[in-house]
C-alpha cells in the first residue's frame, strides 16, 4: 500500500464529508451543532484509520 495515496484518499473523503454535511444543514443553529458533530465523526474516523494503518504496518 502506498502511504501517500492512502493519506490523499483519507483527506479527500474528509473534505467530501464536510462539504456534504454543510450542504445538508439548513438553519444557522443547526449548522453549528452539525459542524461539531461532523468534526467529531471525522476525528473518530481519522483515529480509526490511523490505528488500522499502524496495525497493517506491523
């Protein structure tokens, strides 16, 4: 597995998810909580991806 392409794919997925989340939210107050939830989910996904990457490299 190529490390650069892996991180490029993870980054592209995070950006796409953030854009989709921003498009789905309509009200301003919902936007704030929605962005917070999206940031939390992206952080969790990045942690899980990093954990899987480290396990694959062992």
